[in-house]
């Protein structure tokens, strides 16, 4: 069975603060993909990043960075110098490459105050 | 189209009625997924279509739920005899064959009263 845990239900920060969203996963598969999605108030999920289980290299994209550690089964997401527009629900997801469905965490609601 | 399109965007129905939710995937995407998102919760997988293969229905919560995908394109999710616990946002996503990147629609918010 697969499971994705996002322990932080809600986070509130002030603009320009850095914030890290935690994601811990469980799977018996050796090959899998991990994702982060952003869901703004409009409701549509926006793809942010995909990592495969063989690539533990951390990635930085602008103010976003991701830290993938297989040893702790974690795939944490950091937003540097947060902005009000970053306010959204963020979902971490795990995809088994032998199946089409992804397992999602319950999401972390991030509120960035001006 | 440019993105995944879902209709209606909002649906209010009376308990016991049947509803149909529609998803138009991105043109050329062979994989199509339905998820359900209840208030304040993550996404719950419902069903997955890939090309002409038999769909993976393992996520459908009861036999009141069914889905079809006609001509490998448009999909309809049908909920029969709706219950209040069916109230949720139903999200559809599509992807290219072999791709792990799914593109989501804006969802249908279903309210059963």
C-alpha cells in the first residue's frame, strides 16, 4: 500500500519569510515518482515538479526548491522569500509506475500575509 | 482544447437523483483520471482510463459510481442515487501515454442536498 503524509495542515507566514512544506511517503515499490502540485483558490491543480526514485538530486527553480531524501522517504518543498501569490493548498503525490493512479497527501494550506 | 475541460463547474442536486459529470481531456492524451476531493482533504483516486485497455476502477467507492470514456476522448462520470456524502469536487486529469505528468481540469463541485 502507498501512503503520503503531509503533517502540516496549515501554515501561515509573513511575506518574504522562507517556508518549508513537509512530505513523507511510504511505498514498497523501488521505482516511483513524486510530485508537488499547487491548488490556488480557482481550484485547478498546477503541476510544480516531478522526481523519479532514482534521482535524488535536489532541484531549485526560482524561489522554489525541493529536497528529496530516500533514506528518510521525504520530499520536502521550500519556498524562499514567500509572496502573497504563493497562498494556496499544496499537495504532495506519489505515483507507482506500474499503475496510473497517484496517491495524494491531504495537502498543506499555505497563507502568506502581506 | 488548450486544457482539460470539465462541465458543469457546479452542480446542485437532490439526494437520490442521478448526476453526470463530463471531462474533455487535452487532445491526444490517452490517459484520463478521475479523482474526488472532499472538503479540506486530499485527492481520492476513482478511476483511470488508458487507451483501449480496461479501466482501473479500483477507486470507485460504490456501485453507484460508474464512468465511461467514449472514443478514447470524452469521459463521463455517473453517480446514481446520489447521497450527501457524495458532495465533493470531482477532478479530471489527462496525460500523454507513458508520461507521468497529468494536467488537471478545474473540477466540478457537486453538492447533494
